[in-house]
C-alpha cells in the first residue's frame, strides 16, 4: 500500500479547491467559490459560468492573519472534554 500523505486541496502548496456556491441568492453572486495556495499564500476564487464552454473568474489574496487563525482554530476544535 502507498504511504503518501493525503493531499489537502486548497491548503497544501499548489492545490485548489472549487465548490458550487450554494449560498447564491443574486445573479451577480459567483457560481463557484474556491481557495488555492501559491508560494505559501492563500487566494480566494470567485468563478462564474459564462456559457456552456467557458468558466471565468478572479482571485483575491486572503488576509494572512485570518487564514492562519482559521487553521489554528480548526486544529484545536477537537476536544474530548464535555463543555458543561
């Protein structure tokens, strides 16, 4: 069996994660949202289905402090203690 570590798309270097925007309520909202990492920097993607054969979008650089805090929070969320 192969012992390669699992790829964390949108977290690991040179990976991307794109998902259908299930919160879209207005025509101008993006059809898909995503996250990608290039040279250790995280970018958010807003992607639009322009026609049957064309998808286009733009990237916005993520605030590094928010991305770092979210990663730290996600890693400490698992707590076996009962909160009461």
